[in-house]
C-alpha cells in the first residue's frame, strides 16, 4: 500500500479536468460572455487528449511513467494557479489549456503505473477503485465552489485548493521508489504506436474506449433534453439527472472494485455492457414514468462505470510490454467524448429524441459484442 496510495491520489488529481463545467458556468456569470466564447473553455481542455496522448505515451516509454505522471501533475497545478491569481478570460483559457495538457499526461501515465504497483490479478479491481477516487474529486468540486463562494466570497479558491493538492501529490509520489515494467521489443515511436492498430484486438479495444467515453459524455450532454421531452420533467429538474448518473458511476466503481476481486475482468466487462444496454433500451421504450426514469438513469451510470478500467486492464495485461503505446492510444480515444454528442444532436434534430438516444444504444451494443467475443474466443486469461 505504500506504493499504491500515492498513485491512487493521482486519480483524484485526474478529476480536476471536470472543473471545466463549473468553470464555464461561473465564468459566464462573472464575465458575461456568449455561449460560443464560453465553449472555448472545454475545447481548450479536451483538445489535448487527441493531440498529445500518443506522443506522451512514446515519451513515457523513454523517461518512465512516474516521471511523466509527476510532470503532468505539476502542469495541472500551474494551470489551476493561473486563473486564481490572474483572473480574466485569457488567463482562464490559458489555465484550462494547461489543465488539459497536464490531465492528458496524468491519464496516460497513471493507469499503467497503477498496474505496475498492484498484483496482476487485482489490476482490474484497483483500476475500478481508481475511478471511484476520480469520481469523488468530480463530485466534490461543485459543492466546494458553492461553499467557497458563500463563506469567503470567492469560488476561485477551488483552483487554489486543487492546485495545492496537485503539488502535494507530486511531493508524495516523488518519495516512493517504483519498479516499472520495462518496455521491450520494438522501440516505441509514433509509427509503432499507430501500427498497433493493425492488431485486431487492440483496435477493437481502443474503439471500445472511444465509444464508452462517447456514452459517458453523450448521456450527460443529452439526458436533460431527453428527460424533458420524453418524461415531462421541468428543465431544472431534468438537469439534476446528471447528478443521479454520476452517483450511479460513483457507486458502480466502488462495487466493481469489490466484485472484480472475485470475478474475471472479461466477465465483468460482459456483465457491465449487458446492464448498460438493458438500461438504455428500457430508457428508450419504457412507458412514461418519472420514478422509473430516475432508476434507469442511475443504472446507466452504474453499468458504464467500470467499462473504461476493464477495457484498459484487459488490453495492457495482454500486451504489458506495449503498455505505454497502448495507454497513449486509449487516451487519444477519449476524443470519442467530443465526437459522439454531435452525432446524437444530428440524429435527434432529424428523427427525434428517442432515435438520438439510440446512438448511445448502438455504442453499448458494440461493447456487448466485444465483451462476448473476448469470452467466446478466450482472448485473455484474466
């Protein structure tokens, strides 16, 4: 545990990228900017997953996961300090850009480093628990911003507190010595990383990450409108569906961390995908019932919660010597969160909200098929 705890703390730091939602809402009230201009805040943070994930994985293969993780947390801390000490729209954009760069590095480095410090058979369980830690950070941000605004008259104290936590995490991780799994075989490069997509198993799993993140972001993007249009919720009430969804994810990661100590990763992936597709399908076809709607929102979050860490562990443990390149590819696939929502919007505008939700059903169906293939063909031993 001496090695595990400081690595797990980096997943709390990982959650700080979710400040884009709070930042967007608070900056809108402070600076009175248009929705288009405010949209540059999440763009400034998340564009780096697509640009930097693979290069970071390559560099990481040469300098080590721990060094890269500490670098990412340092950049995250700097990004949080900038808008606290110098607050205007330009510094907010600069701060969130650095937050996105740092978070990209943290996500690429933290997952494989955690695999290095836990027993092989417990990797999926710990990766699920790491998402529980991340979910805590995401859920704490909004109430902390309210507390700081009411008690001290400055919601931006959240940036200062989270920035300090980032630097303390760097100091703690720096005090422990970790024996990392060394890369072997082909020397890592951009070309070698993208050549891995020629491996059907790795391609299948990278696309799984793309789609599960698409479900996550897409549901948060679309659930408010869907609950209003189909179940008749008032707009403010419908928006609280996101909190129910995040609570489902929080509880799902905690329960998953316990169950996956006994259940194989492949079966865990299958059952999670099965629950997700059933919950989304019922959400689409169930007769109008507000109580049932809340239950299904919770179950969708609960079902999706463990798929990301399961897919990651199933891939890295099959090809541990290529973990840096695989991590880079999978973090690049987080860009699914940027591409799936516009598809949902296009389908919804053209055909209605139920077909729009059908886009998420299609993503879940792919995940179920992949999990079934892994079990059927015995593609992994875990």
